[in-house]
C-alpha cells in the first residue's frame, strides 16, 4: 500500500507530505487512515522526547478514530476533505474528553466536556487529533514554556526557542510530526513561532474563525481572556494545507457573536500572476524598532521578489502607528478576568510570574483602559487609510531569529539594549485592527535559523494574504527545506 506519509518512494525517510496529498490517498484507499495516524505517532515517538512539542498525547483514541474513518470509507459513506489526516491542537483550544491545561497549574487536570468549534469542524471533516501541543501559560508570552511541562524546543536547533505561544504546534509541524496544526494568535502567537520554526502561520481576519469556549466562556478564568484580540489559525508547511484547513474551520457560529458570514467559497489562493500590478509597502522596522541586520536583509530580499519576479510595485513605507506595545498590553489586561484568575490562584496556592504575573500585578486604572481603547481606534483609522494606498504591507515577522531556549527575550537587538517585548514589535498591529496576516518563510540565516516575512492584508482580504504567500512559495519554495531529523515511514 506504500508508506503512510504519502511519499513517492516507500523507503524515503523524508516522507511527510501535505495534508491535501495525504487525505487524497486515504480517500482513494491507497493507504488507510490508521496507517496515516500510525506514521504520525511513530514520528512523535522518535522526535518529541527531544522537542517537547506535545504536552498530552492520545494514541489509542487517535487510532480508534482513524479506524472509524476507515470503516466509514469501507461502507461507502462520505468522509470530509481531511480524511485520516493527523492534526495537532494547541493546548489553549478545548478538546472534549482530552486534557486541556491552558499551560497552567490551575487546569492541570482539566478535561473539557465540549470541543471548541474549530475542533468539531476538523473532526467532522475527517481529521484525527493526535494530541495537544505546548503553549505558554494562558498564551501570555512569546516563547513556549509554562510551569507544567518541559519547554518546547526548536526543530532546527533544540538549543533554541521555537517562539510562542503556539510553540508546540509550530515545532510539531516543522519537524514533520503532523502535516498541519492549529494555533491561536492574540498578539502574534501563530506568526511568531511560524517565523522561528520555518513554517507558514496564518492569522485570519478577526471573526473569520469562530471561538468557543475559548475566550467566550466566563466560567474558565484565564482561558476566557483575549476576547477582542484572539484569532485561531493554521500552521502548515504549505499554502495549500493552510487554505485547506481554513476551508474547514471558517464560517459563522451562534456561539461566537463576533463570527463572520462565510462569504469566501473554496479558499483557493489566487495564482501568483495576480500579484502583477499590486502596490505593496515594505517596512523593515515600522519606523521605530531595532531589527537584527541579517533578519532585515532576508526580509527585504523576500519582499523585493514581489517586484522582481512577480510584477508588483514595492515601496518602502509604513503606517504612522509607532510602538503599539503599551496599547496592546492594556487591552490584554482589559480582556482578562483578573478578579476570577486571582481568586482561583489564591484558592489553589498558585503564584503567577513572567508576563502573566506582570499583567495581573500592574495597577491598572479605568483611564488607562479608556486611553487604550481610544488609541486602538486611532490605530485602526491610520491602518485603513494606509491600506487604501497599498494592497499589502510586508515586514519581518520578528526582529530576530531564534535565540537560546533559556531566554525569555534577547537582551540586545542590532547592538541596542532592548526590553522584553522588543523582539516581537510587528505582530500585535494586525490583532489590534483585526486584519488578516501571515508569516511565510523568507529565508534562513547563515547559521541555519529560519526567518519569516509578515504579510498583512486589507481588512477581510484573507485570500489576498494567502495569494501573496502562495506567490512567495512559488518563487522561493520552502517546504522541502526541513530540519535534519529523519524517521523511516511506516510501509
């Protein structure tokens, strides 16, 4: 029957393929869903002891669900477009009957009674959840550590961070444990680890993908935060897979009052030739921030390919929004159930530190929150006016490439002493405005660390962002460059 990863050569050790190709083989009965899931579990066995991408596995359950997919196919029943595809789910996203900790001791033994809407939709499309992936506590922080589990490592170099907070999903996808997985992005938490791990990470427009219970259930202090900022999106090794995932999880839900109508059909990114004539802004620093010189050069080279190879017009320009970090932090705090979270912590004897601890201990005032709300309105107005002149805005996805896993942030960038949030200055902007954005692989540093290019589109132009990612993928393919950790496939 061939190998369960869908490789052309049965003995090929680099056999992990796209979700689209794998599902096609399962639907054609060239391989079984059980074989596909077994191959993923084998790779997890071989790789995850070092990478710590998964915090909870569900091998028996996954094999049982894969067998159910096979039985449906054998009976001639319709199975969705993700038939038998093993997927990873970030541990901030609820999974019915499968431990979901949100990276916090408060929920160390929490087992949800219902799936998040996106998980329901993946399973209905035939996907098989193989486990939950590691995250920072409640998503606070841009690296992949928490008080419960070992820190996730970067597949390109396990001494380095994969970024966060969707650290585990990025590492699982980059290392080939699964073809794609879901992350959540409240201030860059899909795009940041995608950049550092050399994969594609897509944050759809706000409301495009419904969220519930995450962010929407007030009975879950901590997990109920980020409501006005959070997005769920895929991390994948190809634009095709990201588009396939989005085609399954988008669309309105009565459970999410912010969810949008499903006006996009098909979710096929436009072809590269549609880049011709587009007006694109590129900013290496948004006019204010320190950026590593090698990262700057790699991002700029990728941006220039839109003009040189794809016929777009690329100009150096940036919206005059300045540093949005203070606005972002205030809005995160405003969205957080601080009273409920602190009460739960006192009851359990839990102490919060790091980014979460700082947010909870700050002396926030009503005026501070009001100022942040007004500043967000100003930022949104600056951005829509800027995007009237440009179809896309390109920036580096992060100001640095991956750094030592023991660090929470690099102390210097471009020779300047910087604060803890200075290495992620680009991503929160699209959360504040709700615009679609992605991090696509732009290149690698001289010592082999991935660098991402952030692509921001006009409000609701998700297909425009996917089209730009597909165009970049066409002129400088990235999927075949993978970390050198090989596992023989199941055959």
